[in-house]
């Protein structure tokens, strides 16, 4: 088992044990924030652990695109949060970022832990609703934005496309690992 997978499992167990009995809004809010920061942190760590600069670039594009699109929608669609704390409920940025990271890890590395990444992203959305920060539709749309952005920006590690500048033009390469 690769190092980052061990880190991920330990991280999930710690978070779940600390917030398994989330009985108030503050605990749910803290839980969702930990997941929304932890999943992207794990994705960055995995690119470093795999010495995967192209993967890091894909992930950075995914996260920047996810945040930019979510914030653009928030700036145009003013909806009051369920707890009344602001008018930027739609869509859920926490859920968008979490799903972006989960889809990146699944698509880029195609490992057996993918269901856990998605479970953590789903828990992010559930926790945002339980914390009264978002409505269900906010988390569903946020998840869709993050998933779609990673689907669009991430290339599978088993299949790579690249373009290299050459004198007088550029060369295009596509490669796929043989199993």
C-alpha cells in the first residue's frame, strides 16, 4: 500500500472518530471544513509522492477552475444560507472542492481507494447541510461542478497526451501503458 493511502485511511479514521457524534452545527461545520481541506491535501501529497508534475498541474487546473466557477455562480446567484449567515449559499464550494479532489484521485491514479474518496466527498456535502450552511441542491450542484471540472482537466496516468514545442512547430504524443 502506497504511503499516501495509509495517510488517507488514518486521516479518515481520525476525522470520523472526532466527529462521529457531531451533535451541533459547529461540529458539522468543522467536519465539513476538515474534509474539504483534507481531500485536496491528499491529492497534492499523492502527486508529490508519485513525483507526478503533470498530475499536479492537472489537479491545480481542476481546483482553480472549480473555485472560479463556483465563485462566479455565487456572485450572480444570491441565496441566503439556511442559518442566515450570508447570501452565498448556492453552490457549495466545500462540496465542489471535495468532489474535484475525489474525481482527480480516481481518474489520475485509478486505485482501489476511490470509493473512500467519493465517500469523503459525499460526507462533505452531508455535513454542509447538517451545519445549516447549505441546502441539498447547493451540495449536489457543487459536487457536480467539482466532479466535472476534474473530469475535464485530468488525464489518466495510464494514458497521457502531450505536446512539445519543436523548431518550426510542435509535436503531439499520445501514450497508453500496456497491461
